């Protein structure tokens, strides 16, 4: 570049020229205009934002008029006829208010530490919490599920903004959130922290149908809230995030994890010191949790039906309406809903009466015991004794297989006294004792209208129901389904998908699972030989069921069970690792009901209702609609339906299950109902630990379960212990159908009949199949159109025997007789009912040794068509043998 005098002069002239000065002025003017415009736009946007914000705030409820305690209206429940069943009132049985002075500081601090760490310092909203939640949401790819609401905001959301679940757009949610934060700030200006915390702790849902810390304290620890210690306070604080998941009764492990976090936070935030923390962590608090509800006023004890109804309503409010768990509880118990149920009062009355009838149970009511004891020692310390300690004592001092089943109440109380005598020392006193006696063995029943999915009646157990939301054996207890799964896991998919028919034959003979363990039949050590699927259903044959699921593969059976409604991991386990061991229900034992967890009565009833309704699964429902306090439809509970089976498959299964009840060898012949079509299936687990009967009529599907509450305890073999469930089923269903018109299951189009051989499942061959030494094996069977077998029987064969040696005749034998024999499938072994009629395995060794000549038996050619048609003499007798027959019998050869 030119930095000389002349260059500098030229550059100066250029900069001071008229054109340069004009350009520079225009640039500066444009830039100033741009800045002014930008500022103007920003001012407009800010003013608009302020205006919108002011409008949102102005439309918020007046802080002087809001009530942070929830408005309460009774919820009414109606039966199918519109009659009131019960009234749900939160204030009567679910909330007991407490003042902040009555709440221990440890309890207050436990909730603050886990729910709102800056509660005592923020002004209603937590800016740091909001920033933290935003950053977390960004890190999680836009998932902003982590909350930043303060206790103050939660209180407003649950008790003021009660219609937040109806928000359908982002703008509505944003508007409510702004109002919520604004009111939180205003509320904290008007109300001190203790009052806000008091209302919050009286509002929250703490599971087991309790609202507020006082009700929860009584429910879980049988003490007033003022008496809670640090450890117990942490248990309650651990519940609130998810009352179902962290319920200390049903999920103590999950609650313990959350409780540790509560205590960790309290230690970190200096609400407690290390010694207090260590003592709380070492406390065996869960042994003091009450396992039974307090005795309640009779009017507040809901039926088993209403118990399950409340669970379904709460679940649906969350799933369908977007409610939180707390909001759903508040809506159910205090927002004035009208719930119209599916319950049939007449059917429910029948079930209740039959369950109360001692004639439907084995003689001599046994009892089970749930026991806990707190001893105040002479030195002032306390010692807690649990049911497990009770059992351990008597296993050591009485018998190794001791359980908590007693022959009667007197026997149970004698054991209680014996235990107290053993553990109470000099100067010791009984401070608290819990004794809960339940009649045994137990039972449950579900009645469902298979055409609608409506649950008409349930009973969750025998004996007096002493409280709401107690153990419901109809919907909440999982037991092994036993042989009821043969139809669902093996035979239904075999007919529906695998090309099998009711005439398909399996050999009931010795057979092992893939792991080498033998499959045994329930009826003893014998084997029935070649049997059809129809016979297997009628007589509940284990080996035939296992062979069938092996042929179709356990995976296919598993997939069908999911379609039958067993679609949760609680019902079916696809793959689960427990203590390093892989658990899976996908196996051959699935055909016999071998499950990791078991099924509920309700699930099993819905599955069999699918078959009774022509193959359509309808998810069982307990209510048809819910109206809000103003009479508007909140939920229209339309049944959810899916097709599981072809209608022809369903009808064929129904026809086979008719034989279970009406057949000469059926396992439930004592379940017939006068003038009514009945199809059903029995189910029994090893040692009669669980006994089932599920039966359908054209009107209803009903399932009864029986057994002990204590898993693994076998029912005795005396009296009606093994059959009382069927007696109960018949007693109920006979009364249910007394005034109903006799009906039969409607046969769909596409069902045809054909004559087949019972031993082969193929087309019968006259002269062979009807000449079986045990009688004719020709049967008329139903088939879905297109599935009638085209092959002829290849099991029955006609063979000449020498009358002198009793062995298969040679061509040189002078006197012979024709016999009909059985050829078993290749590879089948063992002695069965067919063995006396079998051909020898070694034909040569079984041929006459007295007379010479070639054997008269010529095996039929393997053409894949079975035996030839009848005009060819069954295809199992050669021309040479026919000549011998003609010569031996002459005109008597027929």
C-alpha cells in the first residue's frame, strides 16, 4: 500500500468528497431507523405480552374469595335398574382433619423435604425448581414431566383449579399455570406457611382410600397423627408421589426405597442429624403396618362390587380424562358424581346368599390367623412380634409344616395364648395386639354377561366383610388356573390356527417335557391311549393338552392368551430375570396353567366369556357411564371388543365343553342346570391347592374359585373339599336361571358334520372302525367347513390270527380268525388302554411258529391317504389274505 504523502492526500480527498459524505449519512440514517423500528417492535411485543399476562391474571379467581379446602359433594352409585346402591362421601370415611399443632415437626419436614425443598423460603413459586425442571426436560429430549410445582401450587391446583383436567390445548394449560403461579404468590401474602402446609397435609391422597395424614396414620399405624415418630412419618411422606406404587401395604419394597430418599433429603437439608437418620433407617417400621382396616360403621363398608368399581373409576379418570391420582380420588369421593353400574341386584343377592350358606362349604369351618403383638417390656422398651415370628415359633415347637390355618377359632386363640405365655416375661405387658380371623377354605365368584362385558355380580370371599377395600379374591388375588388353561392355551389356538379339529387324535401315553420331566395325568398312573381333543376337553387330559401345545408351539398359545385378556405382566410373564434366573411363561406347562404369577377370577371369567360370545373378547366393565355434578356425561364407558376366535372355533369349543357337564365321563357332571344349555371347564392345581369351575350358559358366564388364602396349602381329600366350588356354582346358577327361558348356544353358519374314527380322527372305514373289539369307534363329529378330514382311518387294521398258536397267521395256518387291531403312531411308547389291541412291535416275532409259510400280514402302503376306501376291504388286507379268509370262513366271513 502507498503510505507516502501523495497517497495520504488522495485518501483524504476521497473521504471528504461530497459523494462519500452523502453515502455515509444515508447509512447512518438507515441504521438509526432500523434500531428505532426494532425497539418499537420490541415495545409492542412487550406491551402485548404484558397485556395478555394482565388479562390472564385479571381473569384468575379473586384471591379473597377462593377456598383452598376442597368443596365436597357426595357421589352416588346406582345399579343397572337405576336404584341407589351406595353413597361415597370422603368426609365420612376418608378424611379426618388435623391442625398443624397436632402434626409432629418430623412429619411436616418429611413432606417438605421430598415435595418442596424451598417451601419455607420461596414466595409461592420456586424459580430454581422451574429452571431445574426446564433443563431436565431439554436434556430428556423435550420430556417436561418433571414437576416444579410448590406445595402452595399443588394445593391450589387440587382445590381451586378443579377443572384443569379438561384443558385440551397448550394455551389453556399455560393460562392456568400462570394463574396458578400468580395466586400462589398472592396466597402466600395472605396466609402463613403453617396454614398452607396444614391444608396441604389434610388434602393429599395417601392410599388405601385415605385422604390426609390423620386418616393415614390411623389406617397404617393404628395411632393418631400426633404420635407418629420420624420413621413412620417418612413412610407416609413416601406415599404421596404415587399412592398405588408406593403403598406400604401392597408394595412395601417400593415404599422403603422412597422412604430412604425422604430420610436422605431430611438429613441433607439438616432437619435431622445422623443419629436420628440411623435410628430411623434401622427401625423395622413395616412390621407395624396394619394389615386390616379399622372396624368401620356399617354404612361406610362398601361391597366387593363397589370396591372394584372405585378402582376402575379411578383408573379410568386418570387414563381417559388425564387426572392425577389425587385428582381422581377427589373426583370420586367428593365431586358429586353419579355412577351407573352394571350390577344386577337380583343376581348379586343370590350370590351373597349362597356365599353365606354353610351348606355350600365343607363341614367344620376352619380359620386363618393374621397376628401381631407389641410387648412393653419391664424395662420400658417395646418389642414387636409379627405373623412371621409367630409361625417360626410354632414351626420350632410344634411341627415343621405349621401354617396359620386352624381347625376352628378356639384352636387359633389357644395358640395365641400359648405364644403370649412364651414371649411375655416377668413384668412385661401387652401394649397392643391385632387378631384377625378369616374363615377357610375361601371362595370367590364372578358373573358376567358375555354379550355385553357387563359384570353382573361378584363376591370376593366368604365371611363377614368388615371394611372397605379389603382383600378381594374375585379381582385382586392371583392363583394358578390349572386345567382351565387347556382350552385357552392349547385347544383354542389348535382349532383356530393350527388346522386341528375336535377329532384330532393324540396318544395319551408316557410323555416328557422338553427338560425331561414326565407329564402326569390327574387321574393316576394309567393312560387312555389314542384320544380326540373332544375327549381331552371332556376328561381334562393333561398329556393330550401338553402334546397339543407342543405341536402348535407354546409361543402361539401364549399369544392367544394375551388376546383372551391376560395382557399384563402380572398375568403372563414373557421374560423376566429374577435373582439371575430367567422366568418365562412361554413353555409347555402353559397348557396346564403353569404360570409365574397366576390369574384373577375376573380375568378367567372374561376369557371364557369370549368363547361363549362367539370368539369376541369384551373387556369386563363395572359401570356404563359417569355423570358429573351438573349431570353432564363425564365418561361413556363403551365396551372395548376384539376378535380372538372365528365364530366356528368358539362354537366347537362350546360343544366340546358341553360334554364336560353332560358327557358320561365329564369332570363337572354335577353342574347341570335344569332346562338350560351349559358348557364349562374344571381346573385343579397340583394337590388341590386351587379348584376352579368356569361355566357358561347362553345368558351368563360364571366362575367360582376355591382354596386357602395361604398359598401352597392343599385342600383335604375328605368330604366336599375337592368339589365345593362346583356345588357353589350350581347353587348360584340354578337360581339365576330359574325364571329364564330355556336356550341353547346358537350354532353359526359354517358348521358341518362327518363320520370319523375316534382312534384316528380320520374318515371312518366300515368293517374296520366299527369292528373294534371294544365296540364301534365311528362317531359323528362337528367340523368347521373346510376342515373335514379327507384321509381314511389308518389306525385300525384287520389281521389274521392262527387259532392254534394265537399268533399272527402264516399262509400255512389251517385255521385262522380275523381280528381288528390298532397301529399306534410311530415313536409312541408305554402301556395304554390300547395296548391289548395293538399289533406286535415285531411282526416277525409275533408270527405263528407252528405252521410254515409267509406271514399273512402285509402292512398297507404309506400313500399318505390312510387306509383305502371300504370297497377295497379297508386297504389293510392283501388279496392273498382275503383268499385265506374266504377259505377259512366261507359264507360266515362277514
